[in-house]
C-alpha cells in the first residue's frame, strides 16, 4: 500500500538510508532496484551519519527515503529523519510507530520491522524492504512478475528454516574449528555483498569481538590476496548473479595455490546449492541474501 501511494504521488529519486547493520541490509535492495529498474530510475544507498554531515545534492522535496531501525532510536537515523521531514521529504521507516523515529515520520509511514525469529528475523526485514522496492518497480513496468514473486515466496520461511536446520551441523563444525582464529577473511559480491559485511561486522565484530577482514571478490586481487596464508580462515560466499564469475575467480585462486593456503582453511558457501521448491530461477537472485 505504501509503495502504491508513493507511485501515485510520484517521485524523482529513491534513497535507501541506514547505518551499520541496516545500511548493510539495504545494500541488496539497492542492487535489485538497479538490476531490474529502468534507465530513468534513480536509486541511492546513503549512510545516515554521512548524510548528516554532507547531505546529497540529488535529494529534493520530491524524493522518497526508506530507512529502518529496530530500536526506533538509532541516533544518526533519527537526526537525519528530522532534517528530511523538515525539508519536506517523504520518509518511510521500517520501525515501531511508538519509537522516536516512528513518531518523527508518523505512524502512517511506519512498517513494523520483522526482527524476531518468530517474524522471520533479518530475512523478514529483507522481505518487507524488497516488496516495497519491487512494488515500485512493478508500477514502473520494470518487474511484471511481482504478483508471481509474492505468490511463490509467501511460504518461503519454512524452506529457509529447513535450510538452516540442515546447515546446523556444518555451522557447528566451522564454529568449533575457527572460533579462536586470530582473524578471518570474508569475501562476497553482488547481491550478497551487504550480507557479507553484516555477518563479519555486526555478528562477529560487534557481537563476538572477532577480528575480520571483509572484501569484495572484485577487489580481492588488488591487495588482500597478499594476506592469504596458512592458518587464516577464508570464507567465500558465492552468489547467483552476474558477479558469480568474480566469485569463481577467487575460488580458483584459493583452491589452486597450495603453497599459500590449505583447502581446510577455505570455506565456500554457495547459495545455489540450497533449493527453494517452487521458486522460479528468475527470483533466485532476489532470495539469495535471505538464504545466506
């Protein structure tokens, strides 16, 4: 309904704003909207803290901002939202309407953020944000299979839970093996890049105080490869979009240079190996971050 309202009102650009984990989570939506959108669509991913000090020259009172905050009080987002509202911009927030951010944007512009495991966790938030973005694309004539996508993903949570249950033994094995590693590398690209950062920075660095190095598959060969050595775990997240070729190049390097690394220190997680029954291949790229 919100996406339809925005489409009816019109807009000159879409801004996806986050900070920390929410910035990472919105990265996949920026990728999808640019992938499926038309040439005239302008979509920008902005960091709330950076916007507060530098702004964005392309942002006008006709622009629309989508942001998110589980707590409803994220300081950088709250500051930005207040400034944006004062400038006459429309702001949609994935947050609780009773929080400070929810109050700033108004209850009619709030969508409850699915943060608990019962509501789908991060994947639930991905779903809500993606539906908003894909609905806008549908209204522009860029994503004609929107209704089919909704139909095929309405019960996807059972499939995602099944994937996690099956992966649990391997997850436990990896955790026991690398928990005490001095630092760990994480490599990803395309639709999975935001999820790569989220896991390394938010889950491991913030929550568990683990040292990590996250790098895109495209940039891996421009410096980080020199740090690959025996005893340093390297995780490669292989996606299902155009950047898969870049992931495969990294994988070939990691597994073919025995003098620099050992196979047991290279962990490749390929979302293509995890089936979603009844899902069209065209939609795999959209749900790949949900799988990871």
